[in-house]
C-alpha cells in the first residue's frame, strides 16, 4: 500500500524525532547520573578529611581502640558506613552497613551493590604517625538511585507522548502545507477540453507550491492557445473547403437546369468544376504540409548548398509566369555567393511561395527582384522584392497567420489559399531562419529571409561572379 505524502512526511518526521529524543534522553540521563555521583564523591571526600583529621589528632594521644570508640559515636563520620583496617589488613572498625563487602576494594571511588541498595565507596590508604591505615568510606545511594530511576521512568513515559503529539502536529502541518496542492488536484480534475479557460487556484505563499500552480496555469494557457489555434484552423479550413464544393455543386445544378443544354454550356460547367477541384487539391496539399510541420515529422535533409543557385533555379521556374504578366524578373547576387546549410527541396518551396506571391500581387509591367548577400554578422540573406500592391502596416502584421489574406477576393481570384506564407514561415523556422516583410501600399514589398551565421558560410568570389543585376531570361 502506498502511503500518501502527508502520512509519509509525518512518519519520517516522527522517526527522526524518535532518534533525536532517544539520543538526548540517554545523554541527559548519563550526564545527570555523573553529576549526582560527583556530588556524592565530593561529600565522601569531605568526610574522609574529617576522619583522617580525627585519627591524626587522637590516635597518638588516646591509642587506637579509644579513638575507634570515639569515631563510632561521632554522627558526622557516619560510622555505620565506615571501615578502617590496619596496614596488615586487620579490621579495626567496621560499620554495620559495610559488613559483607569485599575486603580488598580498589583505591579511589567505586560503586558496589550493598545489602539493600547500591553503595558509593571511597577507599584510600593513609599513614598517620607512622601507622598505615586503610580507610573505606561509603554512602548509601538509595535516594539518588530512586531519583535517577524516577527520571528514567519519566523519560520513558514522556517519549511516546511527545512522539504522538509531534506526529499529530507534523500530520496537521503537512496537511495544511499540502492543502493548496489538493485544491489544485480537484481543480485540474474538472478541466477538460470544454473548460480549458479554467485555472487552478494560486496560493500566494511565495514558495514552490505557488510556483507549481503558476507553472501549471502557464501550461494550461499554452494548451488553450494551441486548442484555439486548432479550432480556428479547422473552422477556416472547413470554410475554405466548402466554397469550392458549393461552386462545383452550383455549376453542376445550373448546367443540369439548362432548358436546352449545349456542348459549350457543359464545357463551361466542367471547366469550373475542374478549376475548383484543382483549388481544393492545392488547399488540401497545403493543409497537409502544415499539419506535417505541426507534428514535427517534417525533417530537413540539410546540405551545404549555394543560396544563389537555389534562388536562380526557382526564378527560372517562375519565369514563364512572370513573362505571361509582362513582369521583369531580376537576380542580384552582389558578388557574394554564400552557402547555407539547408534542405534543397524545402528551400526551393520557400522561394517559390515568395516569388509566386510577388508575381501574383504585382501588376503587369512591374518588376520582381531576388537578391542574395551576406550581412555584417555573417548571416546569408535572401530577399524577394516587388513593385506590387504592397501592404499596410496592419496587414503586414498578419500575413504569416494561417488563412489570412489582405484582400480575400483578390487572393482567391489569383488562386491563393492563404496558407503560402504560413508554410514559408514553417520552412524558415525548420532552418532556424528569420522571415520578415517590409512593405508600402502601392510601392511594393520586400520579403527578407536571413539564415543564422551558424548555417551560413561565405564562398570565395568566383572569377565570373557578377555583382550587377542580371535579368532572368527564358532560354
Ligand atoms: P495567398 O495564397 O492568399 O497568397 P499567402 O499566405 O501566400 O496566401 O499570403 C497571405 C496574404 O499576404 C496574401 O493574401 C496577400 O494579401 C499578402 N501578400 C503576400 N505576398 C504579398 C506581396 N508580395 N505583396 C502584397 N501582398 C502580399
């Protein structure tokens, strides 16, 4: 069974506390016991001084037996807890409480088991007036043992109580600390695709829990934006797909309703059907391309390729289109022949979109130019310029959005899908390139694609590199 965080925290805290309290209590008990014995020992030392003093003062004058009798009645010497032996081990005096103790007690302080309780003994050998005496003084440890026993019991009994109280407090505190997370869990459970605008509550605690809630809300915001984009895309796509289908249907219905159908009327209807099917095919292909880019399955097979060649090749491809509109097409290499790390086919697709738009939105007699150069930061730049209808600042801000068209009917009439520049931006982003537009209404537009210096390299000027404008001509 997995314990909840709250219980785990309380248990861990209690286990640590148990170790700490046990260590402190054992240490405390040992220290108190040592202090008590220290007091007892000092008292024994004081008594010893009195006994020695008495023996020294009286034994020469009265002789031993009298001195012993004197000692035996002296309450300050506690005679029942006193043993005096002569140098050769004869017992000169033995207190009643000391009977049965071992005859040889190591010199210094020692604790031994007495008849009823423990005894603390102080044993010394002393020479008085040329005679050697062995003195053993004892103290009954009954009171001290009782106190220490009481202390030990108190510690033992208080430990579970303290532990239970601390475990309870830890459980309560961790519960309080985790309460915002519990709230987040409940809030997160109620969020689904229909309620993506909902957010989890953010506790203003300034700690990791607040950070977690804010991060979670940030993630929800991004998901909501992604969902919104997807919804917009689906709505726009269905709208775009519906128009050609409606046109096809209308063309067929009109042709069938014709009272006296002629070959020309059928042909006209079929041509419309064909045109709209082609539009739909193009639209679906573009949508598929964007879907692939979104899913990240669109990988680029990059190689070092010449930017000039790539642009010139694509210009050659759109030349018939430009010629049909009487638009002159130029390539300006400014002498530079940079190479870029790019996918050949995707790069051509990017130029094709930009060149196709430039031709599409430029009136007959206009000019479209493609230019290649390297900037001061070592970036290879490809530009497509036209003298077309241009864009206002507001329009220019949206042209890379999917299905955006500055002039819907014009774009449709030109066979546009509103997805070309979105695809161009995806291709640029796969190549870590930046795509920008500078445009003026009725003057023209300039689309600038700059590749990062890490993907660009200059190639030495070739002998026949031509820095001048070259018009692309049909061969
Ligand atoms: P479309 O298929 O409509 O051309 P794009 O995504 O390629 O779709 O372009 C989006 C819109 O940007 C176009 O509808 C047009 O309004 C504007 N646009 C793109 N290129 C140019 C250009 N060279 N000159 C003026 N407007 C342009």
